[in-house]
RNA sequence: GCGGGCGUAGCUCAAUGGUAGAGCGCCAGUCUUCCAAACUGGUUACGAGGGUUCGAUUCCCUUCGCCCGCUCCA
C-alpha cells in the first residue's frame, strides 16, 4: 500500500511549512483552532505572488476583465437570492437510517403506529447494541416493514451479523399510536434525530443588538458580490458583453470536517472570475450561427460566434495555462467533468481542475484524479436572474448590436430565436417556483426584450481556491536530495523547487566570507540594488554551503555570491558574481550590471 | 458528528511517580576562497484544565489540536 508513504510525505510537508515559516496553525499558543491556518513570512510572500499573478493575468493583461473588491459582510438578502440561506442556515433533522435531512419546519404531520426498539443483538454472539430507533407505520401498513428497517439500521453497528439483517434479533419492541407527529421522515418514515442548525455559513450580528433581525453572514463565496454589483460595474467600466469581473478575497464556511492541512479550511481565500457572455440565442441573432464545433485544447482568441460551450472550454484552457505558468504541469493536474447528477440544477457544465495531492485518493479503478483546485462552471443566467427577482432591480443589459441585428432577421428566425429564449426563461422561472401564468407572462416579456436588444447575460465562472493552490505549489515543489559528503556522511536535505515566479524569495545575496569587509560591503550594495525589485535575502552567517542549503529549503531559485574575483583578484572578472541555481547547483559568472535584467526575465 | 491513533525543545526522538536528555536546527563568536566543515558559548519542551498523591510529564477524567476511517462537502 502506498498510503502510509503518502501520509509521511504529507507530514513532512506540514512539518517543513512550520519549520520554515510557510504555514502555522492559527492561535497555536492557545491550542489552535480547528480549520484555521496562518501564513508565516515565506507563506505570505508565496501567497501574495500567486494572487498578484492571478490578478495580473486575469485583469490587467486583459482588456475584457475588470476587478472588484467587495465586503465580506453583505446584505443577508444576497444569500437568500443565491440559495445559501435556504440550504444551509436552517434547523435540520436527519434520518438516522438514510442520512437524509429535512428542514425541521417542513416536516409534514403524520399519523399511524410507531414501532419503537430499544436495541438489537446477534443471537449466539456478544454482538449487542442499545440504541433507540423508531419507525412509523401507516394505518394498514405491515409491522414487518418496520422491523426490516430497524434491522437495517442496527446492522451498521453490529459487525457480528456479518452484513446479514436476518441474523439480527430486535430488542424491546413497543408500539404506540401516533397522531399528527412531525417527528418522522416523510420518505423513510424513520423517527428523526434531534433538530440541529446546519449552518455552513458563519454568522454574526450587525450592530450592537444580537437579534434575529440583525443576523448577517460572512460570505461563503466571493462570487455573489460580483453579481450584486454587476450593474454598477457595467455602467462605470465602459465594458460591453462579453466581459468579466474578477475578485480575490476571503470566504468562510463552517465546514463539517476541516481536513488535509489547509486544503479544507473554514476561512479561506478565493480568486473568482465571473465572465458574462451573451446567451446563445443572442449570439446566433448577431453572428448568424453559434460555433459549437468541438476543438481539442485551447480554442484560441475569443470570437463573436462563441456560445457558452466555447467560452467554457476557453476558460478551462486559460486556467490550465495559468497553472502551467506557475509550475504545475498538466501531468500533475487532473480533470473532472461533473456528471448531470452532480451538477447544480442551474449549471450547464462544470469542469473541475484537480491537483494530485499526496493525500488524494485513488478512485474505484485505481486512478488518482486529484482534489479540486478550481471549478469552471457554466452557470447560465441563474445568478443574475435570482438577484433580479429578489432585489426587484433589472439585471439585464442593453445590446446595441443585438437590436440592430434583430431587425435584419427574417420573421421566421426572429420567431424561432424568440421561442427558444422564451423556453429557457420559462424553465428558469418555473424552477424558481413562479405560478404557471405568471412565469409564462414574464418569460414572454423577457423574450420580447430580445427585439429591443435586452437580455440577461449568462456567466462562466472560474473559481479557484488560493489556499489550495498554495498547498499544491508547496507539495509540488517539495523534493529531497540525499548527498554523501567526502567523509561518507550522507545527509538528506529539502529543496523546494518553486517556479521562480511564485518563489517567496527570488534571490539570496551572500559575501563569500563575512570576515572580509570588502566582500561584505559589496554584497550589501548588491542586496540594496536588487531589493527594490525582487524579494531578496542577505545572509553572511556560517559557511557558504549552509547558506545555499537554507535558501534551497526556502525555495529561493537563485543565489548571488560576492567573492574575491568580484573585487578584481582576476582583473577580467571584476564586478562579476557567482550566480548559483537552486535546482542543479549549477554556477555561472555574471556581471553585476546584468543581474537585474537577468533576474527580471526569469522571475516575471 | 461517530470510531481509532497520537500530543515531550523549532524538527526527529529518549527517559522517568521525585532535578526532563540527545542529535539536528537556530543565535553569537572564532575560523573558513563556493554547497548544511570545525571549535566555543547560548537558546528552547512535557498541548490545556481538573483530580488522585507528600510529590504527576508519567495514573485517572475533561478539553483542545493533529492524523486515519466513516459522515458531510452550497
């Protein structure tokens, strides 16, 4: 089994993170707090580099994406519109048998005969369990159906039964008539467990009074703020569809089980893009057709005739390029295309980009796919539509191109596109729970809007976890080198092979010897010169080899050493330094005046 | 949330119902002309709380944290 080994690797990584100051446990001196982690000096640099690179490549280098920085606490209405409140902030009760949950206030009252059991045993063995379990049997129902469920329930806690319900003897059976009880699961009829709040959102109160009216939530994702501010950004940024809004920020989830170091934390950071596109009907009206030709890999520069599928693929490939650009090669990544059952009801497609972490498990066929770094979801117009309904504010856009194009279409084409748009809107409105008549009317209005150049944008959402990415980069960089020295003493040391772009320290600067003032002052001058542009580390303590080794462990890709040749011992080498490479210990000679340019090329 | 394992220095690991030790690291110094050299000195720990006891790091209870499995995962 490879599992223990992988565990050891993970433990080494956690240990290194602490030892070198990448990641500390939050509140460690008070015993820590589950699911929260701090970044130490090296981790903070690493994380900053990653976020800056994302921001750079997603917003500044593009003309079609702008940024946003919204608050963590927002109107609770946002979370009602997004569905987070309904799904996660209610009192829920769980069926102990099927583990299915129902909202406490939504259990239908039922009547019938309750069959109660005090426990069960496996005759002839010491297998015995005492646990209350009850099932409701409707009038006319067979008692044996209750006993069957009870055996099934106790089976899990009775290994002695060897998986065979027939070997289980039920204990302490009692029956009682029940009237209008809300204690039984509507599907399984099993008596529900205690009512508990299942809050995946962290809560707080806004204002000094801790009342229900003042409850607010720490955002469980950064995305909703983008939707909520969509119109403001549209109106102020001089962008036109298709365009995107990017945001980096903290999010909070009260995870049931934080696990795997920083992978699943309760406070974490996201890098999210909401890229708004025209609905396929609009693309077709403007371009004449929607390009749905499947292509391998990156589909190239965006085109006017791209529908949501192309855009989705485009963003998946853009994101893979990003990961490749910071040292995560395609072979370290995995992909998961969510199945129709996994997809949220409003999503059309979601592709997860995975990284093969040391703790990643093999699936049933023995393949390690990895764990999620990022999900790229095609979310239709669900989010903007929700906010339009909940806020009462229009979320649609006006598209000059569409209005002009529409007049050029034949009446048949107009009718066809209008009908398809109507049907899509109606599907959404029906799912949203609008009465048939009202839904039909609104969908009709939406479809009529096309002729006026109006519609609600669809969205592609690449949503990445910063902390997960940091962990992936750390795991990916981790390597051990075992060397045997001249005396035959072998030693294993750690080399963090970060891509220079993300490395916390870009360059170490050393005088060869510290008791030679000329070397020291020259090295300090070089450090001074470099530090305004690169994160540098000056070190003069101990032997030179030790300093190299320390930088290897911090993942510093390059080190510069000032020696006697720098000072002109060999005249032709005056003002040159040794440049040492982390990954292969290679050394080369480079002129001090070329240093900045040389580094810039490799570190940017 | 349930079950199992684990918590001694920054790290890896000892020992003990009665003063907690080593190696490595780290810091300072001497020395050192390129890969954790040597020497000298220094640094730091029984996760927390309670109980039993003359005395608890050791025994007991509780709690917190970490790891593993199950569960959960918008």
